[in-house]
C-alpha cells in the first residue's frame, strides 16, 4: 500500500520486555527522519512506560505522540475482578481513538497481534509483523494471521535490525543499512539531563567513581559465576572503584549481599525504578552486566558497558553502536575473569 500522505497515523506495538523495548526505539527516529509529520503512537506494557517518556513529543522535539499503557501482566493475575475488565475496556477505548494507517508489530506474539486486531484501522491499512522466528527468540506463528504483511527476516538477526526490517517493509521502503552512526535511542537533551542529575536518596550510599554490576537475569543459565563476580569486583575495588550490586527481587537482593560481603567497600543499594535507573547508570564510571535489560539500558545510553554473554548469542542483542561498549562471551561460551577484567579496564581508561 502506498502511504496516502506525508502524515500517516502509525501505531507501534512492542509490549515488553525492558531490553526488547529499548531495541525497538531506533525505529521512532527512522520514521521521524522520513515522515516528520506522521503521528506515531506506541502500545507498551505499563511497567515499561518510563522507557518511552523521554521520547514523548514536547515543545521543540517530536518523537512519540502518544504512549498507550497496556496492563496485561497485571490483568492476567486478576481475571475475575470487575476492575480488571473496566481497565481493559478503557484501554480498548483509548486505543481506538485514532484510526491507524500503519501498524508495526515487532514482537511476533499472539498478545501483540491481538492489540493490532483491536485497534481501529483506516481503509487499506497495513498491519506488518514477523513472518518467521529468529533463533532464541519467542515467536508464535498464529500471530501471522493478524497481519496484512508478514515480513521474513534472517534467523540470525539482531533485535534492532529485525524491528527495522518490519518497519521498512510496512512502508515499502528499502531495507536500512546496519551502520552504527545511524542508530539513535534517546534525545541529546535527556542524555545531558541524566548525566547532570544529582545523587538521589536511593543512591545516597554511592561514592564516585562506582561500577554497577548487573549479575542477575531471569534465566539462570545466562548468569556469570559468583566467584567470577567476586574476583572482578575485588580487582576493581583495589583500583579505587566502589562496586555496586543492584537487585530486582528478594532472592537477587540476597545474592547481591553475598557478593558484596566478599568485596572491600562494595554495596547493595536500595531498590530503584526505571526512571531512577537513567541517572544511576549515567553516573557510573562503568557498567558490567549479563544479558539483561538494565545492562542493555547502559549500552543504549552510550555509557561504558561490558556486556557478558554466557548462554545467549552475541549476534542477537550485542551493542554495536558505540566504542564505549564491549561484548564478551557468546552462546555456551562464558567469558573468563581475565577477559571481562581486560574489557572493563580498557573502557575505564578511555
């Protein structure tokens, strides 16, 4: 379908999770570069709304015109409550305020495809999504039945490249070249703000220079060994860095405390939100982390970041857009302590 005018109404559907939402951000910039007057809305799980707020349109900047929160994770836990259905009806009403010309669904899951089905569409609207899975990513083939354009992608395809392929096909554009210098995530004004933000109460025990160590992830096989973290942390501590072990749930907090107890000066901070994470990560001298959302946030922010891959493929989410990112390890090829330490020291010396 040819886009009817220079200001089409576009709906992005990328619901979760943290890293997946981050790797979908560049297509907002891609769309704005060629369609500056388009309307761009985004449906996202309510837990990740704060990832999109910095891209929300405001005076002097146009990014996302409307963020539409989706509460499916919470609703599934309360299916038989009247309030749940009231909220769902309110979501559907909000979604259908606009009649969309193009819908870009980059997750390939039934829940995402159903959001597209619920949305109001203009005549001959395009609903574009993935025609096939990439390896080691979730994919539900039934989702294809909800698309008007199913887009084939390589089985080994970086998350950003995959989103850009679906976006380009939805608008009948040529595929974008994979170049580091044409990848953008957040506005320069937001980056400057986070870099200059004062230490908040949840960071009251942080002492600069500090190194963030994101050791936990949802899948145990993706973790780096405890003894590795202790050795790395001890080496960094001996060079004057405060080592910080954040956490996301009680079991992770317990493990953070165990690791910190074996490293001089290391701390376990208070819990912090995604909104607070922007400034916490921006203030760090270095972030070292496994393949998990907050590690990817550090890479997206262009901060010195060592991404550790133990049981997930490097090609899927590696940070390739900044010289401040080093990727070590690979699928079933956990990196050594020396390899991670060398990467960390190289970035700290920049």
